[in-house]
C-alpha cells in the first residue's frame, strides 16, 4: 500500500511540475518591422540604412524613413 501511495504521489508531483511549464508566455511569431531609412534623392539607388541619424554619403542630406507596403495590393481575393 505504501508503494502505491508513493507512486501516486510521484505521478501527482510530475504532473504539477510539467503543467507549470505550460504557463510561459507565448510569443507572437510575426516579425517586428525594422525602420529603414533612405536618401530622398536616391543617390545610391534603393540602398537603405537602419540608423535614422545617418546622412547620405553622396549628397549629405538627412535620410527619410522608407514607407513599406504589405505587397498584397495587386492580388485578387
């Protein structure tokens, strides 16, 4: 009888321990968009930078944020 009680206690303990791990926060799988910056004169074509405070190495102008579209505007539903 003691072995049965010990076995049930161990099963209960493992169940409680394993259930605690399921309470972890689930992260969203979508990627976070990173802002990209580009010379408004497009001196370097489509080259982008990640730092807003960088200036264009060709003309010295401040960079502007690139506006991205979701790329689905031309699709038929």
